[in-house]
């Protein structure tokens, strides 16, 4: 039986703003404003400027520098298929096109936005957030298609690699900021899986179920 999840942005585990926040932290270089707003980052350092240098170095070594020994490629295709621009990249890109999601509209630093690789963790999380917001704007009687799309993205993409990615980030990050991001990434999915057991599940015969992406724009 295929399970269709009823996600609700009124539930803290599925608050689209949490997915937006996580996506933003993956897609953008650390900024002084971001560090000033997070006091845990400045603890044990001499200045906010020093903090920014250290956090930016951590960002580059984690997401950009394979020779750093701590690099974790932030792409589903690399984590699942062991290569860049794999089948999953094409698959998620086609899904964006079908639903009307445009990664170019997601705020991101130039090194990500210049290419906007579809299966980057930040874009996938932003896409999922857009689906949640779209569901809330859809009339109750017309939600089945959007719920199918949410279920598909959750199980066939995000759950396959994002929680494990968060665990790797937590262990390899040198700064409190990126260790926090790793824990946040993992907790979004662990909490959701626990909450799922208490949520209302729609049952539908798997043989009769055919996935069709829903329009979100």
C-alpha cells in the first residue's frame, strides 16, 4: 500500500520556515550579520571578524574542497550514485520543471546560483518547503495530488540521503555553526518520521497509484 502523508505547516516538524532556513544556510556563504545574530558562534573567539574567517574556512572545506579531508559533496547524485550529474539530477530537475519550481528564484550565493545544480541539498530543501506552502494554499478537496508529490519527494529523494548528510556534517564540521546545521538537518527528518506515526495516513492501493507531479506555481 502506498502511504500519502498529510503534511501540515501548522505542525512544528513540518514548518516550511525550518526547511527554508536550512536551505538558506546551505546555499549562502556565512555573513557577519548571521554570526552576530548567533551568540554561540562568538564564544571562545577574540572577535566577530575572527569568527567569520573561521566559519567561512569551515564552509569552504566542507562544501568546496575535496582535498580538505572533510569535504561532503552537497549533491544527492554524489551521495546516492557516487557521481555528479547522475540520473537523480535529471530526475529532480524534471520534477522542478513539471511543478513550476525555479531554483533561480531561491536566494543563493553566486557559486551555487551560477549553475543551480538541481540536486543540491539547499535547492531540494527549498523545493520541499515550496510544496508545503503550496499545500496550505490548496483547497482540501484538491490536495491529493500535492500530497502525492510531497510523499514522493520525501521518500524517493530527501529521506534517501539528507538525514545521513546531516550526520556527516555534524561529525566533520569544526565550528559550532556547522555542527548546529548538521544537527538541524538530521532533526528535521528524525522528528518528522516520529510524528508520521501519529498523523492521519491516507491509504491507497499501490497498484492503482501512479505518481503525477503537482503544480506549485
